[in-house]
């Protein structure tokens, strides 16, 4: 079946601009981990849809503001995660919980704003939804309910699984030279694992774990009728889980030796190996052929200290990175060969999820709403 996507969709600046506005400007996008925003003045920064964002614990409530000082656009917070009051480093403006300046040093002497101008100063604020420990932001002035994007059953599962996260997190990000959609499509495509990861990932997969057995059927018109909620879902694969001593030191989520995958449209792949360890991978668009891949990795909540837990997290991150590097090499090669006159992809039945992604993508980019 001929793909709805053209090669230009992965190359064009114009398409990239439309995605930023109509996907990333309208959808709920994963933005931060709530357990890292629990302390007063703790914060996280992100860029979504080209907008620099700040999530700040304001008196116990997590708020999302544009991360730009109203004076001269200096970012109010600089690090990915941290703990610091909402005060600009450039000229010392301090903000209140609603994003209005509460103190402007020298306001009457050197700024001399009149009352009307001073009263109008307020940071742009965006909608926030917390699902367990996952914090989502929506840039839209009239955001759709998050239940319009993720089904009630999935939201419940996400809240339960992420509720098991430990507070010690390793967070990192790297850049890759391909379009962000290629990476989300790649994680939806379980068929590539045996070819690209024969030694790193494939040995842990149990044969006949259902990925190849349960081939979807496609009824006529079904792809056209799919809904936004159909793009985000949970899958499980039976996995060879080696028992490690540290497993006894955490409150594992569930009891099954499975590899959980939560695909969260448009750009998150959330994994758990047997409920002991969790990884959130996010594919953030930087340019048509440039993606930033973010990682947050943590164990299940510790019930007692794990000696050298930082080294444990680092070792797991390196293992995940080794698998990802195999994808990056392949996807960068794929991207490098794309050209506007090239042929569209040919999907098989097993790629139903990709076809549904593309149908919704076309709808969202081409028309109002979904
Ligand atoms: S830019 Fe923030 S106080 Fe001047
Ligand atoms: Fe892969």
C-alpha cells in the first residue's frame, strides 16, 4: 500500500513549520517528570513547537510559562532541571506564582513604566496536565482535553506505571541528523529489530512473543476512520529478564517478565523492562533533518539504598544508547538519501500503525482539528 507521506514531508522547511504549529502547537506533549518538580521552586525547561518553556513548582502547583523574561527575553531558568526561584539572572526581575513581576529592581528610578504598562506585564502561561509522574503541556489557547489524545484506559495505565518511578533520574539528550518522524516510525516497527539489532536487543526477545504472530487485519476504510487516540497505545513482549541483586531493592511495577512499550503520539517511546527500570525516549524536532533525542531513565522506587545507583543508571543508559546508535546510523543513512522526487514508501499489513499515524498526520496538517 502506497504511503500517504511523500519524501518532501521529511525534508521541507514549510512542512516542518506546519508541524510545529499544527501538531506541536496543538497536541499534549510530554514535558517533564513530576517527581523532579516536587520541591518548592524546582523547575524544568523545554522547547516545544519552537517555544521555550519553563515548568515551575509555584507554591505546590506546576505551572508552564514561556521561558523568556518580559524585560529583554532572557531565559528565566537555564538548566534542563533545577531548583531556583523565578528570578531573572540578567537584571533581577522577580516573578510571582501567576507570572507577573512581583519585584522590578529600580522600577521607579530607571524603568518608570506607567501603571497601565506595569499592570499588563505577565508571562505567557500554558495548559499543564499531570498523568502520574508524566507532565504534559499544551500550547494551544483552547487545548483539547487530554482524553481526546490518549484513551481513558491508557491514561490510567500511564498514571499507574509512572507512579512507580524513583526520584533518582539520569537525564540526557543527543542530536541526530534525521527527521523526528523517522524515529517515531522506527520504534513502531518491531520488524526491524532482528535486522538492525541482532546482537544488542534481539537476544533478549523471546521467540514467538506475539509481535510476528498477531498480524493486524485492515478493513476497507478503517485507516481513514482512525482517531487520534488510536495512535497511542501499550504493547508488551515477553523478555528474558536476568535477575539482578538490585531488583530486591526496588518496588517493582507488576510481576511480569515483559518488555512494556507505551507509544505516545506524536514523539514519545516509553519503555519499562519488567517494571524494574523505566526509560522515556522523546524525539524532539529541531529542523527537518535534525532531531534531539531526550532520555530520562530511572529504576522503580527504591525501598532501600542501592549501592552505586548512579553507576547502575549510567550502565543502563549506555546499553540503551548502544541500541539507539544502531538505529541512528541507519536512520541517518535513510534521511541522507531522501529527495523530493523520490517514491513514496510501500507499506505492508504489519505496518498498519504507521498508516494510521500518517492518516492522522495528513488530517492535522491539512485541516482544522482532527
Ligand atoms: S532580561 Fe530579565 S531582568 Fe532584564
Ligand atoms: Fe531500533
